[in-house]
C-alpha cells in the first residue's frame, strides 16, 4: 500500500504558540490499536508544542533538523539538536520550543501505548 502525503498546518499545537506542520506518516487506524500518531513535525521559527501530559502512552521525539529546547516533566530545559532523542514516559508532561528566528525545528514523533 502507498499513502500520499497528509500534511496539516496546526496553529498552537497542544496549546503552544505559532505554527506546526504535521506530516502524518501513518494514520491511527494503521497503528492497529498500538498507538495514535506517527508523524514528522516541522515547528516554524518562534513556535512551540505546548505543555501537555501523556496518560497510558509514551512519545519519543527524534530531532532531524534545527535546534530547540525540550522542557521535561520536572521543568528542566535542555537544548536539543539533530540526532538527539527526547523520551516522554507515560504519565509525564513535556513541551518543545523552536526559539530560532529563521530556522525550522524538524523531528519525528511517535505516540504509542505504554
């Protein structure tokens, strides 16, 4: 099976600011109950994914391009860059920010069941 691109622009993703392009790779129904999202996320300059919690699921981010700030459950802020993996443990909160004025922050995100 081949799926065509499914790109959705979201303003204020998860209560964040600015614009995120969601490049949905596999729809939830094709994850067969094991998760709900697999996507490439492009955070535009000065944009963020808002602070949110994952209950009964986990979500790793794999940073592909750009630099950002990952905000972990304890509020710690860590600079992230290509090759870094940010793992969100079930029950924890997190957010990620692109503080760049000019460059996109691009990462893969997979929300799957704990």
